[in-house]
C-alpha cells in the first residue's frame, strides 16, 4: 500500500463483476489489465494534480 496512491484493482472482484455482467472470462482476462493500468495512471495523475493545487492554497 502506498499512502495517497492507487496501485491497482482487486482483480478477483473485477472478474466477478465481469462474470455477473455476462462478459466472457477470456475477454475479461485480456481487457481488465489494460483498463486497470490506464485507470491507475489517470487516478494517480489526478490525485497528484489535486495535491499540487492544495499545496498552493494557503
């Protein structure tokens, strides 16, 4: 765990959600890591931007 950072998804939960939504397991296994990587990158960028903005506010 990293304070103030997203490091990934609970893939067991993500795969269960995909199954519940009827997504074929092979598709979920192929797509979820790519989607997760993009989400983690974007979330960390947004949190860093928010932290920089709040550091400038007195």
